[in-house]
C-alpha cells in the first residue's frame, strides 16, 4: 500500500540519518572544522533532527493500525466461463467494511498479479462503490503472490470464496504457511466465507494437527452446491461440507442461502455470499473495535428478513414490509420463495415456508412462473381455493401462459 511504502522509505532514510549522526558524534574534533567552514553540514544536521518527530509519528501511526490480508483465487478465467474465479461481492462488501473501519488491507493470491472474478452485477451499490475505488481495483490487478507474504505484518487473514477457491487455495503451500503463522505466531484471526474455508482444509499447525480439527466451522453446504453450484461441482476435488466434516470439524449451517456465522476462537467462517457482511464486521470486533455504523444494503437487509421470518417472526416481517417495503429488495425475497417451492419436492413444511415467503411480497411482485409454483404448492397442501385464485390471476394477466389453464382444468 502507498502508506506502507512511504513508511518504509522513511525508515531507510532514518537509518541513514542515524548512521550520519553516530559518525558526527564519534569524530567531533574532526568534523568541527567542517561545521565552521561548510554551512551545508549544519543544515544537514538540523534536517536530521527535524525529521525525528515525523518519523516517530509515522511509526506510531503504522503500529496503531490493524492490517488485514485478503486472499483470492488465481484460478479464474473468462469471468468464470472458462475457469471459475472468486466472488466479487465477497471482496467488495468486506473490503469496504475494512476500509471504513480504518484497517490497512493487502490482497494476495497464489500466483500474484491480476485475478479474475466470476461474472457479477456491477450495479449493486457495494460493487459500484468498489469499482470507483482506484486503490481497491489496483490491488486486484496487482495481488501479492502468497510466497512473498510476510505473516508477521498481519492481524488477520480473510479468504474470499467463489468456486475458483476450490481449485487452487487448498493446494497452495505458501498460503497454508501464511494461515498457520497468522493463527499460531500472530495469534491473529483466520476467516473465510462461502467456498473460502477450502483454504483451511490442509493447513497444519506446528504440532502436526490440522488447524480445523475439533473446531466449529461453516461453509458452502452440499445443499447449496446441489441447488446453485451445478456448473463446476462435478470438477471439484471435493465437496466443502464433506471435507470439513472429514477433517473433524463441527459443521453447522443455516438453510440454503441464508446468512450463517460460525465463531470458534480465532477462526471465523461464513456459509455463503449473504454471510459476508456479518463475517467482516465480526472480524472488526474480534480485532478489538466496534464496527462503524452503516446502512444495510437492500439485498442484505432482505435476506436477513427472510431468515427472521422463517425463524418464527413472520408477523413481524409482514408488518415491516408493509411499513418499509421500499427499503427492501422485494424481488430477491420473491426469488427466495420461488426456489423454496421449486426444490421442496413434496415436503409440506418446505412448501408452506416457500408460500409464506412468496406471499410476503405478493403485493409488490408479480411473476407468472412464481404464481404458478405457488398454485402447485397450494394443491399439494390441498388448498384448492387458493390454487384456483392464483391460476385465474395468471390467465387474466398472462393469457399466453398455457400451463395455468391446463392446471386449472385438472382441478375442476
């Protein structure tokens, strides 16, 4: 980082000045004539002393700041179409939280240099803000190779997920050493989100034991892989949930794509992309600071509302949306309900939950495919009245949706 380079430059100069001053002290008589004959030496002497307070201030500033290392996969190519890369949302959201809380941030990858993210939505507010930050983008274009990282400089490491993390991070010996030393020697925080915990599975401590054995962790679960990770899943060297359990991890999870944070001492993990912000702010807390207040992103706020609703706060969620629907991503909530129904496979509890979530935003979101899945769900629950009502609505609003008419005819 720029500040670090300036500081290193000053330290080098400081060492030179110390050497000069020592030389002057050790040969006072020899240099006394020069002081009387050469005004330049007097100016040099004064300059040396004038820099001392500035150098001390710079050193204090550096020592008072926490420093975080963000680790990314080098595997990505073609925005995830040729080879999967890292998840940009998980970089941008965490980076911005670290930045606003005053941390210094370095970014590393196994190969170093430029890294590629999977395709992402540039219009999302956190991505838009990150893309306007030239420093943050420069770090992505010039990542430090893991082999050149000095673990003693960092208070924490945060490993970003994305499917690329499964292919290179678990097998990078330099990254394993960095994680081990930050954990053992620095007593620092080691954190990861989504597929990021794959970087931990082969890390061994100095006693030969695996870092994560008998620890409580989370990470992208098998259910999420089945529903949302089909493109590259068959090429993975392992499924993350299975590997964590094989290493003796006490694995915990939330429902698919709901935020989950797991904390076990210095190890902090998040289950999926929607766990990024709570994980980043927990890193801040674990390093002894109170996270700066911020406005939650719409998608973040919405997925937390879904989690609360499914945990028994459905009435609260209805009232909250009634009062503040404009501050929520109602389409995201509808999509969550749709996938809940789509993957229910006849499970009446899953269907009930999918219907409840979908109904939360039915006043603001109309989609014939979602309405059709809801109608099928009500049929499974033997609620023909609600099913017919939805099918008739589809026929009126979207006459070309022939499936609705066919299903309605079957009910009659």
